[in-house]
């Protein structure tokens, strides 16, 4: 098993906020692209343009914490334009990281089997 930190974010775009959502998404992607240790940061949107999914993968806990710092700078704009409906962590994480994401009401899935290439 790897030390990668993997999580997904599902959400809804608030009524009348699609343009603001698109702008903050672009800013989040630009910021995340600059983070060392961010391995995947992929956004998808439903056909009806009202719900989204983000797949995130970080090299390790430190990289995930760096991302949370970047997200924190844009979180107010993100939450004005959207609502997180589900946040799932698919990794073993430290107490510090768990505390840092508590406000996002995460669900935890522990690694159980498989491999990473």
C-alpha cells in the first residue's frame, strides 16, 4: 500500500452561481498545479451542470496539508458558489490531517487490498 492521500469531493453548484463556481474552480486548479506533491486534481461535472466531483491524490500527508493551505485561501469563494455533499477519504491519515479536514464532515474508507503502480 502507498502513503498517498486520496480523497473525493462531491457537490452541488448553487443556483445562479455557475459563473462564480467556474472562476473559483480555475483558481483552485491553478493553485493546486503549483503544489509539490499534488499528483491528481481532476474535476468532472454532470451533464446538467449542477453537480460536480473532484478526485484528488497527494504524494503524502505533508502534500495534502499543503493543499489544504491553498484551499483555505479560496474556501470562502468555493463555498459561496457550491455545497459539498460528500467528502470521502480513501487513505490512512494522521491525526493532524484528520483534525484539519473535520469541518468537511469526511467519511473514511481504509485501504483494504490492491496495489498502486
